[in-house]
C-alpha cells in the first residue's frame, strides 16, 4: 500500500518535474514506500508514447503556430470526455494501479488524467480523493478544470484567480506554489551569487540552451565574444551543438563552463545572477525558487505564455528573442552595480516557495474527499 499515487506524463518537463519533486518530498516526510509515481501513457503504450513525445517536441519547436492552434482547439473542444474510449489502455493501467497500491489519495500533474479519474469514480473504481497539481501559470487550459476533482493546487495567486474564473470553487483551490526540488529548502537555501555592488565582481550568467530555439548559437556567440562575464552553458544532449559552442568559446579569457546534460540546474540557478532560457514550466519555477531572474528567449504558445506573463506582471526579468536583446537586457540589469538586478531579485522573494512540495504533501493528507456524483 502506498499513501500517495502520483500520475504524470512526458509532454512537457513541468509535469514530470512536479511529480518527481512531490515523490521526493513524500519520501522525506513519510518514508520509503509512501508514494508511487506512474506515467500512464508510457506504461500503456511505450512505443506510441515515445513517438508521440518526439512529435510533440518537434511541433512546439519547429511549428509553434500549429501547436498554438491545436492548444486553442483542445481548450474549447469537447474531445474529452466524449472520446475517452481511445485511452482505454491508459484507463486500464490506472485501474490496475489503484488495485495494486491501494493509495490514500491520487495526485495528477497532467490534466487529461482528471477525465479518467472522473470516469473511474462514476464506475465506483476510484474511491479515494483525486487532486490536480497545476503546472502552468495564468494561461490555464480548460482541460485542468472541466472534470470533477477534489482540489486544485496552483503555483501562485494569479493562477488561483485564473482557475476560479473557469468556474472552480475557490474553496477547492490551494495556492501552495509549484512543487520544486527539496534542494531549494535545504542546501540551496543559503546559496547566492557574488555581490555585484562589490568592486571586481563579475556577473554570472547561466544559459540553458535548447537546440529548437531560434538563434540559440548566435546568442551564445554574442555572450562569449561581447562580455567578460562568467558564463555557464547547459547544452543538454545535443553533441553537435556542444562542439560548435566549444569552438567559439576556445581561448576565451573570462571564466567559461560548458556542460552537457546535467542534474545540477538547481545549484547553478542558485549561484548565478541570471538565467537565459525558454519559459518552460519547470525551469521558470526553479528559477523563481532560486530567486534567479530570467531572460526568456522563447515562449511555446499556450502553456508557456502564462509563465512569462507571471514574470512580466511582477516586473521580473525580460523577454529577449534576439542576441542583441539578450545582451541589452543583461547589461541593463548589471549596470550601476546591479541596481536593476537587485530589484528583480527582491521581487522574486515574494514568489519563491522553496518548501512547496512538502506543504502540498502535508495538505494532501488532510483534505476531505468530495461526494461521488451520480452517473
């Protein structure tokens, strides 16, 4: 028996990150065996899931307008729950996990599972509370709110208002923050970049590259050739991109670090003055937890628009799509001994929720289950 069953999906790193972090927090709070995580799509149809994930990444990076149209269509259509039959394998896996693990409650970081949970509840197969952990900010797709649910956990007050505007009872909405890694409330709590007000301190800039982002290499080259800042490039698994940036960086006098795939992003965010990245859910929320201002260089239409909108409304960071705009935004932030950067960091303090995963896990234990609805 596991106390918590967490459901995730691989269509956007924010879903998986939230699930991993909740699982880690649950184990720290309640011990090993207190949680089981599952990706129903991966378990039900692993080959189809792998193909679908590759197609998803290709579309959001190469065909953003097509993705925007699809995202808007899903938001207003009734494809769910009318056509849940084509997810019959995933429904079967869901039912099996309920029987095998007998959880005290189920928590989902992916919106489609809410429709499955509602169907299973009506059939009498789901008899424990079901909760949504919303991984987007502000621009909330109606998939998150249309199926019945015991509660919604949201990352910030702005998103709480957006979810309520879609018809959710405010009493069922809990603003506990995005569940970030326990690192941020542990050893990361006391980390910070060098004080820019002190003479001789170089700005430290982290650039998380995505090979699908237009002008990614040009931006890297502009930073390498046009600044004397300490630069860290997290390139991921694109070996060709890594080699090309390494050639440009060769011989640079100022401190330069090139990384392939790394699990040290939380540490890097906590020790750098700013991060350049697309507005992905996990990266944006980890940057907030680290109080690391973000220069956004790509926004995937739909789910990522609200991530940047949150930063814009709070007056934090900047949107910079070209190398020139990136350099100008950072130079403005670091000028005058980092006056604007200090302002950004102070504004992040009110958004940062480093203990969010722990608080959500504690709250899940105490929430009542809603009454089953008639079929």
